């Protein structure tokens, strides 16, 4: 009987201990005493750095774990505050997915400009006679820009279709000993018996038995082998790519397709040979030709003065100190914008360097300078009535003489033929001169003049006035280039000087 009681008491003690262990394990799982920084995926709560996200089972964390990141003081109350995020856009940026003007790849531009975000995709359209592609690209100042090109082979999904596939067939007769030499290749041997032996020059008879000793040769069973080469030739009407985007501080190149001789050319930026302060910067520019109804882009160049010197096809940036004043970029257009019927000029500063570009004629095309934002640009445009003195001429002008008799009113219209005289004998940049005459029955006179170190030289071309711009190495003064740093200008003689010379010559 006593043994039974002892057994019962032992069982009771064992069950009691199990109950105590189970009870405290549950209590321990709901609090953080001794569990700071612990993590157990099986536990009902966590006391690690993010335990506050698992309900209230860790409410004593700031008592037992006062250094916990969630505990900021005496209080254990945790508040969540949502801090609004403000995205401050950059001043401006522009990205082009097809890396510039690529009419054979559909792309899009996106970025931030003038206080707004933008996203534009290349597109196709039909104008009633020709398919065109609208090609978006980024200007140098991060402004999105669009240019339209005709697609000669059609346009699909925002890109011009490539050219026509041409097939060229080349027939080569297999040269006729390959005994024991199947698959052999020896660059010193006069012929080869490998799988391409028919392509190697040598004795014509040395491989005549190739099909006897090498019957599995790919060229056997045929007298000749025909190789078909399929090439796709894409011939755009015009194409131009500028690697540095007209950045004078980066040496770049322009890759351009010439629509006149149907060839591709590469032009690299370079420093002028006559001094160390002049950069020849290549860039892309174009115009719409109404005769061919095509937009023609091609390579052009600008003469850029480098304030701190020129080296390896780029302007040196110079040294910036705390006392250096950086002049912001700006551009001013004297004729109020893109105006081909009025001669003007653009001037301002670009990357701290002053510039002044004057509109001029090139045959029947006018090169019009204009501002886009704070940057200078130029575009050539065809003049239907001709170009004179940096501007397109409007419709022809005739002189009208009215004779009023006593009883009859008669109007006689006289058209004066085109004439042109040049006092300095033609395109002569070292003599200051003038041109004068009649053009479209209207009298004109124009004199050579300077614009900085550039000379605007007037001359006659087929009894019509024309002008060109030349860079003066030693400076420009009174309508002519100096012949040396201290050289004098050869000015045209006035009529008074010519009369005095004749008088003294007669004596």
C-alpha cells in the first residue's frame, strides 16, 4: 500500500514538472526576456529588429531589450509615420533609344524638358505620294526634336524599310594529286586537298584526282560549284551621324552618305594647321530640296576659336579657379528667328566662347542661322527665286515708267538685264571692294565687311551677286583679311585717287 502511494506521488511530481515547463515555455514565447535579437521561425513572435511587425506578443521588448532599434526612450509606444517622398526632377535630360538619327530602327526619346516629362516614339505617315518617317532625337541642350525623312522602300512601324536584296552568283571551276592527302592543309604546298581546295591558287593539275582518292570530298559529284552570295544593299537618299553632337571639347567624327557620288565618308574633328587656337568642328545639317522632294542631310564644318588652345581635334577647357566667371550660354538672332527673307546674324556665348555667325548664300541656297533655346543652329534652304546677300529673294521685280501725255496715259514696263561688277576683281579676301549692278531689274550695291575674324566677301557669279564667308588668320579690318599680324589692308582706290593719278601721270 505504501509502495502504491509512493508511485502515485512520483507520477504526480513528474506531471507537475511537465506542466510547469510547458507553462513557462508558452509565457517565454510571448515575451522578450533573454531573447533580444533572436529569430525563430517556429516561435509565435520575434524579438529581433523587426519584431514590432508581429503583433503584440513582444510588448515587453523595450523592458528586456532597451537597446532595440524600436525603443527610442522610456516609453514603449511605437508610432508609424509615413514620410511623403518628393521626387525632384533634374533640370533637363533626354535619352534616345536608337542613339540619334537612325531611320532604319524604330526608337523613342524620353526625358524632362522645360518643366515637363516627355516620351515620343518614331512614326510613319503617308503624304499622298511618299511614305515618310518621323524620327525623334535629342538636341545638344536635351531638347527633344523631330525630323522627317522620305522612305524610298516604304515605312513600317516607325522605321524606313531597307533597300532591295540583290543576288550575285559566282561560278568557280574545281581544279583537277590528292592521293593520301584528303583533308590535308599545307600553306607551303602549291595546292590544297582539304574541303576548300578549289579556292586556293596553284598548279591546275595537282588536284585533278581528288574525287578518285577523296570520294567524300564536298566538291565531288559536280564539275563546278556555285556559290550564291546574297547581300542586302541599303542606299539611303542621305544620312548623317555626329558622334559628339557638336561638342567642341570632345574629339568626334561625322559619318555621312553623299547623295551626289553615292559614297559614305567619315570626317574627323581636327585642329587647324595654321595655329593652335582654331578647331574645325564637323556637324550634321540639312535642308528640304523641293525639286527631289527629299530632306537632304550632310556633313558640314564650322571654324571654332578655342580660347585655351586646340589639341587633338578638340578645344582645351582651360583652368577654372574660384575667381573664374562662367558666362552662361545664350543666343540672340538679329532677324527675329528663322527668317530666310531677311539677312541677319546670331551672336552670343557657347561654353564661355563668344560667337557671331552671319547668314550667307551658297548658290541658290541660303544658310540661315537661328537660335534654339540658348544654342546656335544653321539650316540650308533652297531659294526658288535665288539667293542674294544672305537672304532668299522673293518674286521678280521690274521697273515701271509712266508717261502722261496731254490726252493718253501710257504705261511702259522695262525689264533691265542682270549685270554685276566687282571692284576688287572677284573673290579676293585681301582687297576691300564692292559689287554693284542690277538683279531682277533692281539696282544693288554691297561692300565687303568684317565680322570678328571673319570676312564677308561679295563677288559676281554669272552676272548675279553672291557672297561667301572666309576666316582671316591674322584678323579682319576694313572689309579685308590682313596678310600678316602687322600687315596692311589693300583697299580699293577711290575715284578721286584714280583721277589724281592720271593727272600726275600726264605731267
